[in-house]
C-alpha cells in the first residue's frame, strides 16, 4: 500500500489502555513503531509525518513551552503511561530520521472540533456542554481547532524540515475558560465551583474501580487528575512561521464541535 507514495501520515500509533502494565505497554509501543517505520523506510516516500502529542513537551514554569522543551529519554521522573509511551515512540521516529528517514513530527495540543467524540478531547467538550457539570479543576491547557491540525499535517509534509518537531497549538486557556466556551456554545450554564485535587482524585479512584468492574475505560482516570496539577502553556510560533499553521478562534472551534455533537446525538 505504501509503494510509490510521496507522503505517509502515521496517525495511528499505539494508545495504551489504563489496565495495561507499564513496561509491557512501553515495549509494545516501541516494537509497533519499529515495525511500521521499517516498512515505511522500505517504501522510500519523500516525506513521513508522524502524529505525536503535546504531552511529550515538558511544562515550563513562568513561560510557554516550545519544541525545545521536549521530554528527555530516558525520563527524569514519573509520567502518566500514555505520555511515557508517546515519548518512547517519538524517540523511535527521531532515531529513524537521523538514519535517513525523511520524518517530521507534529505535536497537536487539545483538539476541538467535529468528528471527535472519544478518548480525551471530545469527552472534555461533552462534559461541559451538558447541563449537569457544576464543577471544574484549577488547570490550564492549550487548545486548537481540529481542522487546523489537519492543515498542519499537510503543511508539515509540504514544508516541514526532517528530524524536527512542530507544535500544532493555538490558544492557552484555563479549564474554567474552556468549560465556559463549551457551555456557552451548548446554551447551558458553565461550572461554578472549583473542586480540590484531593476530591478529584477520590472521584477518579471510584471511576477506575467502576471501570475495572465493567471492563471499560474510566470516565476520569487518576493520571488525568495528576496531569492537571501542572499547567501546560504552549508556544506554537514555529509552526505558524514555518508551516503557516492556521489559528482559528477557539470560539468558532467550540461552536463547530457542539453542532457536530448535536447532529450525531451525543448531546
């Protein structure tokens, strides 16, 4: 399927479930990346674009983080399993790029838009677009319109430099600001009360226990609460400058997302 193709977009990297043990999950992610990268290398495309995540970028107190703030490998401390697997796979892509594979890495932040009802970004919108969520955590994040992320992938193939990362990001907001945008787009009241982290951890523990019993993914994993303790502010200037990454207003992105959720009966 890859023979004769100019571009390859690798947007289906291994996504570990919350039940998986840490070391086997990391090994599985690395092995799957190595197999796919080997096949891609044999096909010799002109450009490979690998979809990673802004989760691989370290928090930088006092300023917005850039591509230069990528997590080191091996890690210097504990990170959630999803983040750890993403970092490990990203290292395999960089290793392949240094060996001659024309690979570019893109790191999207929280995506807001149509077609996204799962696992994290879409759920985050849905939680606050429904009328029964009065609580929020004191957290900060960066969000971008999903359509701009798609354009960013194509521009990375056209203009991106091999062995480079590009943060596909747009606007830094607090979780309360994000929740208010979602609520206003849906015509419901935004959350009013900030939840202490200890209470959120207790709810996350109960959510995981229920997920174990029902063999489903938890609505609120403890790893998400741990991650929320630190604010991630991002600076996507490099992608805007080199790739011409669009910067659709988050208000428009949220309206598009909520309209799609309504059309698909999620709301």
